[in-house]
């Protein structure tokens, strides 16, 4: 049984804690948060009585195998480096870092400690998205040459996470990073990025619309488009819609979690809706289900001694796309990813 400590008892932490309760072979034994009221509430809700306001004290006092860091990006580097220095495996919430240099330093620190670092990049672990990735990787539609990954919504994400309205960066850093990661998982690594952004909502500081064109190392193309300013009915939050053209067929992940595959003159349709756990709630249940999947993957990776699919090193490539998109949008030019 792996023993874990969770750092950060804010908005999203309950999803992590519910998920850990479902995963055989791992248990959260201690919690940490500088906010005493949040810490106490999480401890009461999940029956955990080992509570700390200082993360270093927690890892020194408890016999842990890993930490799950569910804090905001500016705190990640000191927490990751501290955990690595204590010889712990690490799960770290996304965005992994706001600066590539910080991300590289964290990857290096964990590698030097000989431990495993997984970024909690869970969108590619949603059951519907996973069905798409596995279908493409199986060769069902041949080699893909075009992908459109789209997340367009008018959902009020600011009510639950008001800090999102305050940052100079918003949709690419908070949401687009997920969709970029999905495109990478389907189409492979990226060579060039061209992006445009705009702000529609006057009450926020950052951008809430972004369109990103990527040329992959294979020479193939993908388009990632994200919006939190799109008013439509029915509301599709928080679904990522996908269209993929391959050499021998096409694939679409449509609203309502419907997967459509066409090849050889035949069309197959199937439902790929996420499971609704007893602790989950619509419409968040696809994200909540993916938390279970990615944390299960972390445990399995430790057991097999293999790198997680969303390792820190792998996530550097997704973070580079975020930086390239912002640079492209600000300077009005195409950005080569290897220049970052």
C-alpha cells in the first residue's frame, strides 16, 4: 500500500481525494494547507486526522511514498523540489509551471532523486477522449493528417475559481493546455505554432478566446480552438469535441459523447459517455472520472517501473506549446517550438 500526502485543499482537491479512495494500492494519510479552515474541512470530509499547515513538516513527520500537489502553479517548484529532496514520488497539478525554466528545474530535481513525477494532465484520460486516442493509435483510420480539437463554452468558470479572472493569462494557460495536450497525444509532437487570441468578457484580465494552428513534426496539421465566450444551447461544457481525418477514414467525437468512425464505406457510432460516480456531479463528471483514471495510471506506473504517460518530461512539450502560442499571439508570427 502506497502512502500519500496531499498538499492543497482548495477547489479541485476533493476530486483527488475521492479518486484516491477508489484506487487499490494507494491511500492518502495526511493533508496540508496553509488555510486552517480548508484543511479542517477536508480532514473532516475524508476522515483524515493527520493535518499540517507546513508541507515540509508533513513529509518529515509522516512515512510517505508520494505527495499529490494540488496547489496553484507559482507554488509548484518549491514544493516539488522539497518533495524530491525527501525522496518522494510526486503528482503535480497542472499547469505544471508558468515558466519553462521552472518546469525544467523540477524535472531535473526529480530525475536526480531517482523518483517519478507525473503532471495531473487529466483531459487525455477522460473516457471519451481516451476512446479517440486508442482508436487512432489502433490504426483504424490510418495515419491521421488533420485534427481539430475544440472546446467552446459560455459556462461561468469564474464563480468557482474567481482567481481565473485576475490573471494576465487565462484560457490558453488554464484550459488550452489540456486541449493542446490532447492534440499532441493524437498527432504527435509539434514543430511550429501560430496563434491568435482575444478578450470578449470585459470583466476579466486575460484572454478568453484562442485559436491555435500547429504543424506537427510529421508535417501534419491540427487546429486547437478554445472559447469561454461562446453562448449556445445546448451548453457543451466541459466536453472537448474532436474531428480527425486519416488516410483511410475519419473520426468525430461529437457533443453528447458520441464517437463516430467512418472507413471502408461504413459508419460506426457508439456512446462513450463517462461514468457518473456517486460522489460526482454533472456536468463535471467527465473530468471527475478522468481524475480516477490518471491517478490509477500513476499507481500502475510505479508498480511497473515505467514513466507515466504525462510525466514531467513529457509535459515540458505541452508547456512549450502554451508558451509558443502566447508568443505567437503577442508578436503576430509563427514560432518554432525548438527555439523555446
